[in-house]
C-alpha cells in the first residue's frame, strides 16, 4: 500500500521530455549540448551526420526530468533524415552564430521547416523555444548585436541567451531556464504558460524597431512617401515617438530606433520648405 503511494508520488515527480536542436550547420549546436552534458569543448568541427541522440537527467525543483536530446544536423543535405524528428518535441534550442548574419536570418527558415513538419501552427504554441546567440567569445567577428537577437526571440515569446560553448558562458543558465519552462509547461497541462517569457513590450513595438533597422532612407524610416509635407512628417514622427520613447518602450533596441527616428525627422524637415 505504502509502496504504491510512494510509486505514484515518484511518477508524478518524474517527467520525460524530448528536446531538439536547430540551426545552420557549424553554428555550434553539438558543442552547446556537449558543453552542458560533458563539460568540455571540442575545437575541431565534426559535422553531425543526420542526427545525434543522447539522454540526460536534470532536476527542476522537486522533479526529476529525463531529457531525450535529438541534436539535428544543420546541413540541408540531411533534411530527409531530420524531418522525422520534429514531432512530439517539448523544447527547441535554436542556435545561430553571432559572427554570421546568414545563420541569424535562417532562424525563420528553421521555424518554417518545423511548422511544416509538425503540421499545425497551434502545435508550435505549446513548445518552449530558447535562442542561443552563440560564439560570443569571438567578439571581434561579431555582426549580430544583442538587441537584434533578443528582439527576434522575445517578441516571439522565446528565451534568449548569449552563449559560448567554448568558454561555457551562458550555457548552464540557458539550460536551467529552458528546462524550468518545460517543467512549468508540463505542470500547466502541456500548454506554454502565457507568462513563460515576460517580454514587457508589444509585437507592434518589436515590428516597428525591425522595420526602422531595415529602412533604406529617412522617408522610409518615418513611413511617409518621398516628397511628403512637414505636417505629414511630423504626424508620422509623433506616432513613432509615442510608440518607441525610451520611457515607454523597453523593447531591445528601442533607444537606438528612437534616436534614428529623431535624426530622420530633423534631416527631412531641413529640406522641406
Ligand atoms: P552541424 O552538426 O553541422 O549542424 O554543426 P553544429 O551546429 O553542431 O556545430 P558544432 O557544434 O559541430 O560546431 C561547429 C564549429 O564551431 C566547431 O569547430 C566548434 O569547435 C566551433 N564552435 C562551436 N561553438 C563555439 C563557440 O561558442 N565558440 C567558438 N569559438 N567556436 C565554437
Ligand atoms: Mg552538430
């Protein structure tokens, strides 16, 4: 009797989860996992062939979690192998190399591949995502800054961590937060808790900052047609200033975006009579 009760308690406390790693080839997916599980770093590049599988046990609060890790190959050649493994994942580690813009831009493509394989958008809502901006030890070659990566991740409700598999920086913090959110999700009946990642800014603010970063000139930045009047420029400026003012907006990169908008308005008004 007592042993049954004990067993049931233990069952309630132990969990089995599946996590996968995604991202372009050579960004450091396998090294991040190796750093966490084996506490070591291998400098030589050994491309993952198709998929690597490993199991680890972690403790989150009073629960023991058995984690099945499927480490995917990033090379397009292995698509046919990895597409089988997207289903039934509770967590996804998305990795890019901060020294390679292309690997950052590819995150959208990885999400699209996953969405296609698991078949329904709603399934994506109940998965914990964590983004690793990896290889931060190579600071001289860095091209994707923190605010850009953080904005991409947090505006989607994903965790964001700056990591280095080489030095170990950020790795255990990333896994701790990741597993803790997965445990929260399991306790929440398999749904990602709404407050999983408390972003504190709106999708509109995030999209506006992204649009400003990629605008081609001052007209484009303010969202007015070339040749617009002073009134139109000021109206567009006021709208953006309210949205992005540093006192109101905590989104990563909002301060730079706000300054850029101020400068764009000044430049345009100089040339409008
Ligand atoms: P695929 O399996 O081909 O998809 O690649 P991957 O994403 O698993 O990359 P992997 O972990 O094999 O690492 C690729 C290369 O980057 C290796 O030479 C690693 O030593 C190196 N590397 C990985 N992480 C870091 C890091 O944080 N800093 C530095 N300096 N090098 C890293
Ligand atoms: Mg690999």
